[in-house]
């Protein structure tokens, strides 16, 4: 009974704290990590390593100004998307054709795993049923003739020495 009360109390506290945590203003770094630098480096605005980057530094300054005005992360990202296009976002959105960028890697792993498991199961069943002999059981063609020749040549060597 006491344990159930504790679990209920924790759930209540987390339920009340979740909206408060969700309403926290975004940090400068959080917004910078969501945007790709437009200098061509391919890094986020926060990670751009060009000294005095002509693209990253003005974007950082604009982000700071917008955060000081109290704009939300979504508002800031929308403003930069309107300014530079969707390419400025560091990760694709779930809208339109972009959902494929999120789904494709997982689908490819699922398909590859399924094919691999089917192939392994079929191979295991065939080996267990005796349809495919184990590699150790198979002798290459002509092995008996080669062993006889080796025995003759070793016997000849022993006689010569």
C-alpha cells in the first residue's frame, strides 16, 4: 500500500513538473544546434569552426537578439527557414517527402535483418536435415588419389635416406 502511494506521488509530481519543464525558454546553444551553418562547412551554427565565419557569426547574433525578445525556438526556426529555406534546418522535418529520410534507415535495417534471419534459418534446417553436408564431411575430389601418392613419395624418401 505504501509503495503504491509513493508511485502515485512520484507520478503526480512528474505530471505537474512536465508542463513547467516544457515551457522553459530555449537556450542559445539549443537553437544553434538546430540550424546548419550556411558557409558550406556542413556543421551546425554552434559547431562551425571557421574563425569569424561570415554566416555563423551573424546567425548567432540574430539568435541571441530573438531570444532576448522572448521568441520561442519554433518561431526562430521558422524565421530562419523563411530566410534560407528548409536547408537551414540541421534535421529534416516530418512533413512532406522528408518523412522518408527518417523512415528509410530503419526500414533498411529491418529488411536486411529479416532476410538474414530467413537465410540463416533455412541453412540451419538444411544442415540439420542432412541435405547439406557439413564442411568437414566433404572431401575434395581426388583426395584418396592424392593421399596414396603422398604415401608413395614419403616411402621413396625414406628408402633414399
